[in-house]
């Protein structure tokens, strides 16, 4: 669950659709979505397979302004690093105005939501518990190769589109086809298009997603199901830039040899 509030009276619920325990996917989406929120936002992110265990419940004060609330299992770290970490505090249940009931399985309700409500109401993060260090966690990054890039799938949206970590600007404007392979699968050539409509119904291809990353999709279908691929799957992409067309105007502009 990822929620963000821009005022005490306004709550925006971004998604409940993520697969259970999908930490990397949640950290990626939190970082991407939070970029569009104002400095007074309080963000809660809860993908918490270690609920009730050794991981700490924390709130992060950022240099850019937003406050982050959630488990210290890495989910907050990519966004916190981007916004700049000013300080991190461990949430002490005894400091909440209404201490949560005894339990170890529902910290989203018992700890994180009450803490976020207090922060949205003006309570300082330092009032909720002692200072601590935020656990570091990095979202995997793609790397360039001589003929393309290697990366992995970061997110599968509800339409079955595969969002990779390969930046789409790496490909350039003149590429119309890619080669792609997942894991140890075979390379296949697919169109690189500008919209889902351009793919055509049932056609597998790729395009630049709204995240600025290469996305693999099927026109009016589900690429994840077609390929049997999910989050964390390795991907290889290859491309060749198409030479710019030489126009008659450009040719006629060349100086002619005198005879």
C-alpha cells in the first residue's frame, strides 16, 4: 500500500495492487509517484514482509520537505535519497496519542497510519521517537553494452506491461526495431513504437513508458502472460540506429563541381 496526503483533510491512495512482498517494485513506484507531490506531503509506503520482526518502524524527514513513513526495510530509501535525508526517527508506539493494541501483524493500521496522521497535523518527526539511521537500498540500474543494454523488469502494471529499468533515451529517435530477450530466452525482433495503438492488436513490441523507461507490451494484451515474465526478470535489449534520410533538398544544397 502506498498513500500520500497533501493536507490533513486529503488522502490520496495510489495503489493496493502490488504483489505481496514485492519490495523492489514498491520502492520503485513510491519514488516515481512521489515526484509529483508537493513539499508538504506525508508519504506512507507499506510492503512489509518483516512486520513485527527486527526491522524498525520509521519516519524520515527530507531536505526537500516531504515526510516518509514506513518500515525500515529499504522501501523508503530510494525516495529518501532522491529527496535528501535530513534525519530519521524510529517510531515509538508509546509516543502515539493512542497507543496501538498489542499485536505484530498490522503495523499499517496500528503504527504507520496514526504516525502519519500526527505528522500531517503538524507534529514534528522527532516527537515520535529517537533518532536512528535509515537502511540503504538501491533500485537495480541497467547498464549499456556495445549493441544495446542489459537490465531487468522493475514493475508489471495491471495491464501486464513490463516496465524495465533501461532508460528509453538511451535508444534515440531513429530506432524503429529492437531485439529483446528475457533471462536465457531467445532473442526476438520487435517494433519500437510511440504508442500502444501503433503496435496493433496482439502484437508484441516496446515503447517509451511514462516513467522514461523501456516498456514491453502487447497491443490490447498482456506481455507478462505472453512471455511468462515477472518482476526481477533479466532483460537484454539491442538496437541499431537508422541512418537519417537524405533528402533531395539536402543533396541539391551541395556545391557542384565546375567543369
